[in-house]
């Protein structure tokens, strides 16, 4: 009985990621690009901080996108592992 509950939770997490994560990913990548562009107008002592924040946003957006793409695979694999023997 416990496996069914965990499978439902995993399924709900996958559904949430598939609905919300692409939007978050696009927002992060877009904001990262804008921040990187703005960083080019800053003086040298602050440019590095802005560039670091921009690259972090872009990488975060790509990671969210990759997790979203793998969410179904992760869910189906974990559901298979939770089946009674």
C-alpha cells in the first residue's frame, strides 16, 4: 500500500515539473541574458559580479530544463522500483 502512495507523489512531482519548469527555465535564461548584457556596461570592478550572476541564471535555467526533460523517465523508473516483488 505504501508503494502506491509514493508512486502518486512521484507522479504529482513529475506533473508539476512538466507544467511549471519550462516557464521558469525560459525566465531564468532570458534574465541571465539581459543581466549579462547589462554587465557589459558596468565598470570593471562590478562587471564580474554581474556576469557571475548572469551565468548562474543561465546554467540554472538549463539545469531546470534538463530535469524537466528527464522527469518522466525518473518517475517511471522510480515507479518500477516501487512495485512489490
